[in-house]
C-alpha cells in the first residue's frame, strides 16, 4: 500500500483514516466515508483500484470534474477513463474495448449513464471490483443537493450483491448519512467520519450595515489576497462587481446568467491568480480546487448552515488561514421567508424554515461559531474557546432592550396592529411624513417617544422581537406588525428582552488571534 501511495500519488504517509478505509475496501467491505472537502477522499478508492483485479467504477456527478480527475490520474500513469456524452462514438467504443481487455483500472461515469441498460450490460461482461459513489449525499432528498438520477443507484446492491460499495461525501448531516446508507442498501457498512473542524478557517459575523464600506476597508487591508464574495442574486453580483471595479479592485462576476464561456473564463482567471476577487452566486464552487483562498465573504444571509459550511470550506485549502465573514441582517431573513412561502410542498417548506432558523441562531448566538457549525454535523467541539471565531476572540455584547420593546409594543397596540415596520418606526421617531400626518398619527401618545435611536435601529429591534416571539410579522410582501404570545409579559414587566450586538470593527481576527 505504501509503495503504491508513493509511486502513483507521490505521498509518503496516509492522512487520518485513509489507511483503515483502504484496508476495508480491499477486504471487500462496504464503506461509508464522511470527510470534509480536501480531506483526501479520492485516494480511498483510487489506491485500492490499483491493487485489485478488474475495474473500479467511480460515480461522479459532474462531467467537468470527471475529466480533471481522469487527466490527473493518467498523468500519474494510472489507466483511467470516463464514459460520458462528450465522447464520440469511436472514443467510447475504444474505451469499451479497453475495459473488456482488462486494461482500464478506473472508470468514471455519471449516475444516469451507469444505470442505462447498455452500461449495465457492459458491466456484466467485465470484472467490476468496486463501486465508488462520490458526492453520495446527492441520493438523499434530505440533503441540499438531491439529484433524482442518484436514486437509481439503489439497484447496484440488488443487482450486484457481491460487489462492494464505497460511498463518499463531504456533506452529510446525521439524517442524510442514514438515508444515504439505506438508499444504497449498505446497512452493514463500516462508517468512517473525519473531523469537520477546519482549524484554519476563522469565522466572523458582522452587522450588515454600511456593508460596502466595510468590504472595501477589509479588501484594502488585504491587497493581493484572493477571495470569494458570495451574494444571493445575480443582480447583486453584477452591482457589487461593478462597484468594486470602479473602486480599483480586480473583481470578476460569476453566476448562471453569464454564458458558459464567460463563466469558465472568469473562473480560470481567478484560479490562476490573475484576478483577486470573484463575486459569485452559489453557482460558483463545486469542484473548485484553488488552494490559496484567503477570505470568503457572505454578503447575504445563506439559506442553511450546510451550504455555509461548504462555501466557506473553499477557503484555506492549503492549510493557511482564511477569514470567513458573514454579513447579517434580520431584513435578509424576511426576503428568504418570502421565497420559502412560495414552496408548494408543505413538508419542504417547513424543512426550509427550520434550516433558516438554524442560520439565524448561528448568527445571533453567544456560543462559539465553530461549535455551532460542528454541532450541525453531529460533532461536539471539545475546546471551550476555539481561538478562531468572533465569539471566542471578541465576545459579543448583550444589550437590554426591554424599554425599546415596550415602546414598540405600545405603538403596535395604538395603531391596532394594522401597520408594518416602516410606519411604526416613523411614529416612534417622530417623522413628519405625509402618511403619518394624514392618518393623524402625530397625535398618538407613542409619537416621538423613540427619537433617541435612529429609525433603522428600531426596525432592527422590531425584527429581533419578531424572532423572539414578542412581536409577530404577518404577511409576506408587506408584513404587518402584530402582537405575539409574549407581548403582554413584556408590558407587564414579567419578561426582559436581550439582544446581541455584533461588533462591526474591522479588526482582523487574525490580529486578535
Ligand atoms: P476530497 O476528495 O476529500 O475533497 P482529495 O482527494 O481531492 O480530497 O484530496 C485533497 C488534496 O489532498 C489533494 O491535493 C490530494 O492530492 C491531497 N492528499 C490526499 N491524500 C494525501 C496524503 N496521504 N498525503 C498528502 N496529500 C494528500
Ligand atoms: Zn469559537
């Protein structure tokens, strides 16, 4: 094993778990591997393939990734090939020949191709020693990138009960893990779970205020460093890229609205370090293997923690530090809520709600960010202080907002729960707007009682109260502020209200750590 590792891969030692996994695979056991991106999953099936008779069939979801992997293997002297729609009739025939002649050691296919009857017939004629299912979480509907064509892989174990399966993934919550194993019918497999703690990633949540200024200041202090800025929409990507370029930064856009050519060009330029910054939607990233990403900024709230972990996971693959900053505003939550409301199936809608709530909890937590992220993957972080997140390095401030909550609740009552956040905060801050005077709301006793805080701060507090069940926002497009179960408790002085205050300082966590 060590000789093969050195000869074909050029490494002297195995990474944690690799050796045990490989031994199991060669012994013919079914194996499930959960390892973070960059952990070294490929060797777990590539090395056994070289030590066994016959061919290892690798299921991989992306045609572009397949080509890269096969090219690398071939460059190292491994007989590898892929079968997919980009090949000509002649080329695929040639590969089929080489398979039947027992030349090829590793065959890459997409799941939809593998389960075609013609491919299965081909498999019957050759000696398959192992099925390796990469990105195996795609088989589970509970995961965030379910792919229906993965479902068909269920037939493998039934059709070939004696061929072992190794399923690999970097993204599986305990629920997805269980589901993946049962969909593949490998209930008796040995499961290997590597730690998901990426010690070199520094996590920080900042308030989404004067965001552009914060980003520019951040970038100015990190000249020539590479990084990704994730945004929710194509429009934001284009706008932000434009602004950054005007400010003199070498930023490029990436989203599904660009042509394939433009997308791969921008990606290449970024990977080759000819542009420092890529501003992207979540379309960017799968299979990106750029070692020196030094920051990953989330301009908008991510939809779930799993995606957040994956997206930040693209940073620091060379093992050096990478700063991960999430700009948090409660307003973003309501935008995502609006999308969630459009989901037709009630089960999916509830699942999406729960995931969004986990993101909200992550952002507003006074618990170590790393701990929260790892907990999401069912892993308990032992250290009290992780030394690499804003909560541990610059403890968040808790402020008492009971008085503000009372003012807001009184105002909502005074207007009979018939107005939204904008109107209510205008009353509190004593606005002279036409809408206020027309309704005679400048004569309310709440009018002007909150002039000591700016309007957007009141809006922020109102949204936080809605999050805590003290007020409620009803309706999705123009939500109205309503009383909720705890409103009376607060007014009666039986419940206090606490809010966390994020530090917006631009101090580098690196410096603090
Ligand atoms: P994953 O598929 O889990 O994202 P890869 O298999 O692509 O990870 O491996 C990530 C990186 O780690 C690659 O550059 C790979 O060559 C390297 N790597 C894997 N195993 C070892 C090892 N035993 N020693 C050194 N580097 C390794
Ligand atoms: Zn921490």
